[in-house]
């Protein structure tokens, strides 16, 4: 799982952290999770997650698989294993580095696109995907595959916008530290796919979504910007996001203003027939990864404690609180008895003020290392690991980092690196970065704090 495991596995606590992080990634495997959710028996397709959808396959002349995201290939392989030659056609758009690009999964073509920035190649593939969706009729079943990363990969600029406009807008919002709901409000109003528009393109087909969630709480309209889900945001709200963060991308602002003035139709809301009855089945998400990591910790004799799967806000701000809880475990056995593993997930953000390299998880790890190093209460053996489960923390090539109280050799230099948003650059120089490559899943952040020893 970790390409540089030998560098990190220097104590039982470090080995435990690596074990739990790897278990979390494996536990959220999209292909296995989708296989578990699908059953095709006696000409009926059953989709079972927290909800259940039952479809009579003889009611459909065609079955299309359409969608995209970092985990889309795994979901599609499971659909193909279940339905086989019943699938008529399909197209998914995945990151250009995905080994499936250029191949087919049964009848489903796999095209490459850009992430986190959309690309012209992704836009061309998305045009083909929309043409397939528009070819659907009332005897077509569309299985929409929606996983994290779909917002960028399914690039279909609305109106007169270009791919470059979408790139500039997305980069500016991320740099400003906008939350995912705010970013998606803009994305949905600058795209012809997201915000329920894929479902409207496929109308009057029957549509069902299979999703891998990378967002807090798994709301269907936020996962991949909700290509087949109702959208409650408006052009006006998207404009408010631009104003709130001072985003200066004139073409996008002009498009949003035109939409707000009625020049473009609103995204389909909760009363729109094409989206209101579309079920979204989340086959795996952050809680799945956390549960797998907790089980791995318990198998190794640790008390596992889930702090939250909904951590959000500033990455550097969340770190001292996590360290403080680990200190409480070590000192008082509360909220877990050591040896213990504390776990959290969610999606933190970075306010980019400097020009360094890093993402939310390396920034969390560097802030945690600073907190451990500056605390008189923190035992030296507490180990903190933080990763993005897709293997790429932000726009970096690292998954995250693994640190302890002895990681930093210069507190002042570390704090300067944090202020310059150079968390990865600094931690990598200390061999603290974690490297996995693309993992094939994407269920957001996973943090592990190991507190060894006993009372």
C-alpha cells in the first residue's frame, strides 16, 4: 500500500498507524462495495445500500452506464460483473493516469479527463457521454456512476464558457479556501452535466445512481456535484460565493449574472420530474473506511475510538484538537483506554496564502507535529497519520504524512513552512510523506492517532 513503508515502520505504533490507514483504503474499495450492493436474479436488478431499488430488467430495451470520477472504473467493473451483456453501451470519464483509460469494461468505454483541473480531452469525452444520455428513451435504464472527482472530470462548460474558464474558477475557489458546498454551487451553474443536468439529458429514461462519496454526510447533490440529483442552489447563490471570496474570473461571473437574470435555465430543483425520483445509492464512503480502520486496530489489540467522520474547516486548526484528545487518552484513559487508536474523517481545507506545496492532510500532519513537539503533556510515542484516501492530497503526488513528536528538527522552520503552505515540501525533506499512488477509491480524508501503552 505505502511505497515508502520501510521508512515509516520504525516502531509498533508507527506500524499500527500504517496498518490502519491501509485497512481504511482497502475497506472502501469501490468494486467490492458495488458488488455487495448489486444482485440480478430472475430478471430483476436489486440495488441495496441503506435504501433499496428493485428494477424489472425486461422493462428496458437498453441499459447505459454513464458517469465518472476517481473510483468510477471500480464501480463499473462491478456493474459489468452483475449485468454482463445486458449492458448496451456506456462511457465513464476517469483520471488520465488511470490504467483503464482507452480500454472498455464490457460495453462501457473508459475515457480520460483532468483532475483537479478539467481538460479539453475530458470535455470531448463528456460531450460523447451527453450524446449517449440524450439518446435514451422511456425504455432505457441509465445507471449513473458518480464518484469523487466527477465535477472536474465531467467537464461540459455551459453557455459560452470554456474549459479554461472552469479551470480558473475552480483554482481560485480552492485557493481561497471555499467549502465544497460553495464550490459546487458554482460548478453546478457552469456545467451542462452536474446539478441534475445529466438526469434531465437522459429524460424520459429511468435513472439510478451508484455513488462513492467523498463528502461529509454523503448528500447526493454534493457528491460529484450531483449529476443526477436535485439541486437547491441558484445562480444568485453562486454569485454570492464569487463575491464572498473575491473571485475574479470575468467570463464565469458574466455567465452567472446572465443566468441570474433569466438568460439560462436554473438547475433542476427538488420538484423537477426528471430528478425527483432518481435514487442515489452510496455504495461506500468515509464511514466505511473509518469502520475498516477501526476493525484493523481492534484486531491488533487496540481500543478503537471514532472521533468523527464529519471533521471540516481548517486543516491546521483541526490538528491541535486531535492531538489534545490523544493527550487526554494517554493521561486519563478518556475517551479511550490506551493502547488506543483514534480515528477521524471528513474534509478539511487549506487557506492558501503562500506558494509552497501541500494539501489538507500534509498541512494537518505538520500542524499536529508542531503541537506534539511543543506540548509538555504529549508522550513521545504518539503517532499521527493523515491521508487522502485517493492517494493524492490536494494537487500533490503524496497521500499525506506520518509524524510524531520527534519528526521536526526545527520548530521555527516548521512553522515557517506551515505559514507558507509548504507542508509537503517540509515533511518530504524529513522523509515523513506517505506515498501510495492512485488507490482507485476516493472517500475523503482519513486520520489515525495511535496512543500506545497502558495505564
